[in-house]
């Protein structure tokens, strides 16, 4: 997964910078989201991966499917991705773009993974603390993973705060094996 995000990031940064420069971040968000949905379609995935399909044919078909949902710059991005055989990376580009856009808008997404379902008050308090720590508004998604045994794991962008029993046991095992 890291390899895909490494490939996707420069494309997302370029799209973000262009969108920011032209004040078209919302348009880019819409274009990338739509193009990613097209790529995620099972029939389109099979078509993209078909070795018999030449690049020019793939480009023409993809642009035809997208129609007027892509502007000139969006079409150019698709041309580059087809040329370099990276169409399958488009959903990761869209996700990375959305992260950049959220950061620019002062919003960070946080994943809160708990061993047991936290109360609304606990989540509210945790979000308030994360907002103070990161200095930005936090939009939290809460999920439950009983495999954590106890405690909580928080992921905000590239930052992972692992205060789970499972994480502590893994750290202990690593320390003992070293």
C-alpha cells in the first residue's frame, strides 16, 4: 500500500497546487472523485488490465465515459496516467488530494479505534484534545476493534497514537527480542 501512496502523492500534489492556483479545488475534488469511481468499476478495471487494449484505446474510452465531467487539466492528468500505465492509482490520487484539501481547509480526519465502544462524551473530549494538539478542526470516525484488548488507537494523517494493550504488548515483545 505504501508504494501506491508514494506513486499517487506527486500527482495529488500537482492537482492540488493547480486547483489552488486556479481556485478550483472543489472542481478538482469532483473530477478526481468521479474518475476514481470510474476506475473502481469492475468492468473498467478489467478493461484497464486487459493487455490487448492499447493506451490510445484506453484513453479514448475512459475520456468518453467521463464525458464533460473532466476539464482540460483533468483530461491531461488521465493522459499522463494512461501513458505511464498508472490508471489503477487514480483512487489513491483522489484520496491523497482530499487529504491535502482537508489540511488546507484546516480540517484533519482522525480514525479512533477503540477496544470497546466509547461514549459520546469520551469521543467529544478526545476530539477536543486532538484539536488542541494539532491546532486544527478534527473530524473523527470511531470504530471498534476487540483485538486491541483494551485502550485506544488514534490515527491522524501520518501520526499514530497507539495506547492499546495490543500495541503495548507488541512493543514489549519487540523490546525483548532485540
